[in-house]
């Protein structure tokens, strides 16, 4: 009997093939098999006969919305920067999307990075992606040579061992706390829709850090980010980071130094997270791709919590309204605003 | 050459003995950084309590973090008008005391030799190299991501090491290869290895995968332009996200940029790691970028390692440690790139 | 300048007095239309306020990005004050409203990573509120003084290499 993911893979291949064959789309963004256990390759398929390489499994940790603006551009007829937009409709691109990725496509649409009419969303309900790091930590010191996936278990194989582990126990933190596994945009449905998951407090990890004292939080921050090598994998894996020139590359003024100085590294992560405020869907790509295993997701999660509590908004859930930081209300919170000046005076 | 046999305790005692009056570094046991500020990510100062056991495969970050540190301060200066030396660029006092790197693998040791080619006349690299003692651990087996044999190395190789330590049935055989290594081992009373043990090690070395670059050497003869124009780059560039995970953890990537940092009137000129994956890397002052597209940048990394570098120095700029294979967020596997390149006609 | 005078008086006694004579440095980003004019008025009207602020004139409080605030912290500022027009009075209609929207996110994030509450403040001062400006600067200065010198997120350039 085929597993859930095998069925989904089959369906993805069929749908992609049909879309490419009848010319609905010029390209499909999906995943193909990786060369190592627990890896997959983000792949752009442009011919219907290549659809056989598409796969779907629990290791699709990268957010495919990240590729969308560039692939959309690649299917347009080539033109110079000053040439007018070509007449008539432009070619479309299909992209696989789970709950969080589809919300990123909403954000990209709101920010005019993506033309929604040119995107065909192949909506897949996410069952939670597995954290390769969690598995490797569990098997520390032993080399994993193959991983076989079943619906609820993973079988981890090495040269001299074979162990079955529960799949959910190694699912990424962001997927474990996720409440919306089902895509918010669906043009072509892959598999069954999923219902909203109940989670009394998706911000538990953030709360734990907030409970600490200021000194403890500083200690956590400095140690967590101390191993950063500034490779910017977190930034580049993020579908929100599309600035042609990142603030870290500004030399005059130099907002952030480029070495491994602890302050510069800290500032880079703070600013990167802050730039995602109100836009981050907690897809976890940043954390998943970090070669050093840094949990930088805590910063964006904290911002997500504040945006939800202060402005009642979640990225990608209100496609019709502006993004939280591109609008304002007359009764916005004044927490950091010094207004007691008069009171001080009256007290004297 | 002196060869010694050590137990785990003797090995730990030896290393900890060195750390009494020297800086001794080892691959970090945990994920988080040790408390020593002078230590690069992925490494830690040898502490009294942690036994020196290493997981299979190379360390998380490569040995280049010691020889080509991120950053290297090249010059310092002050801009304070009260200082008579205002605006004078000064060369900082370089640390010259020995540092011992314990636990690097033969692939990393080989990378030092490769990086030495472009850095031959680089004073900063040479100063760091001169003060670094390398105590390597040979590999009893190759990991799935390792391909050092294809790149001209070998898991039991000793090239570039001062002392090579091999694990044999629960104990360790230390081969002292250089005068610096002899100096270090002379301080301690060690048991010389018996002939049978030396022979067993030689036998194992003979049976381990040997350097074999016959297959890849074909690339050296191929036409550069044909490889440059190959169709595979387009596919590769499309999935690459242009981060620096591969280049920064690569032991043989040595590109850098230079920048000035000034804070409160104190300044320094540093050189820090740069990556050909970044758009800024090749950006001209005019605004023109000869490698403006993602694909061009991805291509450059592989072409440099497999074509440009060999054209200039005769050797591939890769030691087959497999870090880029492991760390790549989108699973770009240099071994696949190599076989795809070999297939280009 | 008062700092130099005090130090020269006390440096004969003991070096531990360094902390007693410490005066915070506060970077104040003031919008050119309201708060800067308010600061001007405070000066013209001779309202006394602590000399701890270093003013950076900006076109609008909405222009003050997180890059600037963190840059100031990195350069060793003990406190930051961002001040703009009162809500509804912005010369660019709503720049200050956006600034207000962003303020708790950045403030909370900084507290989240262990920056003491009170290092970064925002305020509204109109061109006619010279006295209020002086009061706000007093409040902010006292608050930063109570926190002591900033020690976190400050970049140091090691001259030794």
C-alpha cells in the first residue's frame, strides 16, 4: 500500500504534467530527490516529460515561494530595463504550497512581488516537515545512511543499525506549533484538505524566553547567535528577503559590520528578524537551512506574537487589508512613548 | 619518524598537558560556542574534563578559521583629534605564540597546502601558518559525504600534519611527522609503538581508499569555454539560493573582502570572508555586475574549484571533505556537478 | 563639557569616581518640523534641560529606521529618544503614526534579547512645546541614568588585533 507521501507525489506529478502539457503554465516549482538522506532539491520543471522527477516527502523544508518571483521573471520574454511591458497575458507558473508557503504568496502579492493571476497554486496540506537536525542529534556520533519514510514513522538506517522512530517527535518546532497546515490559496488541490489544528498557545517557546530575567535573556541571545558564520543562508532562504541590496551590504553608512564580531552578528539577526515583522509566516526555512543550527526563528516568532497581540494580524491571513506595518490606527499602543513629562512636573 | 601508542587517558593527558601553557583547540563537542572569545565557531579551547572523542567525518567548520580568520585585522588607526597619531595606519601586533589544533582530519590538513598556493606571499596567512601546529586524526572510514580519495587525498593521509593520530582497536597510534611535532611529544613520557602495531597501521593505510584522481583529471584537459557554456549551470543556478554556507564552511574557499570599521574614533581595516555567491562580490563601482545573475555566481564557484584553480596551480581546489554537500540548503552536490561536467561534450 | 570639568576636579582623589561622574549619552532623533522646533523653543525660552542629548535632525519620525536606532546603540549610546509631531500633526500626514506602530515591535524585540527597558524611548513634542521638551529630556535622562552605562550591543574595536 502506498504511503500518504507516495500518493501525494503521484498526484503532484500528474497535475504538473497536465498543467505543463496543455500550456496552462510554463514552469512548475517543486522538489526532486536529494543526494543525501533527508534532503530534497528545489527544482523548476519546464517540460511535461520531466515531471517524473518531482517528489513530496517530509523533508521539504525550504519555502518554495522563495523561488516564485525569479521563476515568474524567467518565463517572461526577455526585455531590457527600460523596455515596456509586453502586451497580452504573461506565462504562468505553478508552485507547490503548504499553509505557510501559501501565506507567503499572499504577502508577496500584497507587496507586489508576485502577480497572483500568473500563479497556479498546487495546494498541499502540510503534515509537518521533519527537522533533519533533530534526527541527526538523536543519532549523534552515528552516520545516517538512509531514511525510509512511513506515514507515522521513520526508519533510520546506518552501517550497523536500523531504528524506527516516531515521525512527529522529530517534526520541526514551527510545524509542531502550527495551527494552519492547509493552504489559504488553492488553485489545484493535491491530496485531502486539512482542518485547522488546535493549539492553545503557539507561542510557548517565546513565552519561556520572556519569563527569563533581562540578564538571562541577554545570555541566551549571545550564546544562541555565537556560532553564526554569517553565511546568510537564513536570509536567502526567506521568501520575504528580496531586497536587491541587503542592509548588511551597505558600506556607507555601515549599519552592521561584516565580521564575526558578536555585536555585528547580533545586530544582523535582530535587523533581519525585524524586517520580517508582520510578514513572517513562521515557515521555518531560516532555521532549517542554518548550517550551524542556530534557532533564529525565536526572534521572528516573538515579532509574530507581538503583531498578533498588538495589531491582531497574522501574515498572509488578511489578503484584502494592508500589511500591519504599512498602516496604522489612531489608537495604536503607546508603550514606549514618553508621555509622563507633564505628570512629573505636576508632581513636583 | 617516532611512533607512539596511547590509551584514551594518555591521549587526553597529553592534549591537556599542552593546554597548560598553549592555546589548544578542538572541534566543539556541543553546538553552542565555548566561553573563549578567541575561538572560531565550531571549535573550542580544550577543557580539562572533556575526553577527546570525535564523531566520524570532518569538524563542523574547517581549519581555515584559524589560518584565515574571520576577520583578520590588517591595520588599526585612530581618528581622535586629540591623538598625535591620528590617521596613521598601524600594523597591529600579531600573536606569534603557538596554537595547536587537535582533531582536524586529513582533508583539512590537505586544504592548508592548497590554500598556501594563492596565499604564498600573504603575510597574514603565513604568520598564522607558522604558529599553528596541526595534530590530526586520520579517518577509520569514509562518510557518505566524503570523497577525499577522488580529490587526491586519502582518509588515512598524513600530508600537512605535524602529528597524525590513528585509532586502532581502542588505543591510539601517534605518528610524529615534523620537528614541531617532536618538540611537543618530547615533553611527555610516551610508550613507543611496537613493530607489530606499526605494521598493522601500515597495512590499514594500504587497504584504505587511495588517492585516485585519474577520473577527474580528465577535466583539466577539457576546453574551458565548453564547460563554461554547459547547460547544467542553468538548472543548478535555478535551485541555488546564493547563500554562503558552502563557501564559508569550505576549507579551500579563500576569497575575502576588505572593509574599514570605525567606532567612536577608533578604526580598523579588516579582511573578512567573502563569497562568490553574493552579488556584492563582483559588483563594480560603476554599478555594473559581470556576475549579476544567480546562475553566473553558482557557476563561478564550481568553475573556480574545478577549472580556473587547476589551470593556474595544477591542482583542484577541493579536498573532498563533503561539508558543502552536507550544509547546502538546497542539496547541490559537488560530486554530481563533477560527474555532470565530465559528461559535457 | 561639564563632564570634563568634573573629572579634572576629582581625578586627583580616586579613579573609582569615574562612575560617579558618568553622564549618559543619549541620541535624540528629532523631526525637523515639530520636535526639533520644540527643542529650539526650549533653548530660546531658556528652559533648562540636561545636556545629555545629542540631537540628530531628521525629516520625520517615520524616517527613523531600526537601522539608525541599532546603529546608535552599537556606537555606544546609553539611550535613544525618537521624537516627532503629535498624532494628527505630522507634516507628512502620517509618518509619526507609522513610527508609533513600529515602536513597540522594536522596543519589545530589544527587551526580548536582554536590552534593559528604558534605553529606547519615543515621544511627541510639537513646535510650541518647549517646556514639555525639556521635561521629556529630563525624564528620559533620569531613566537612562538609573539604568547606568549601556553595556550591551556596543561594538568595540580592539586595537590589539
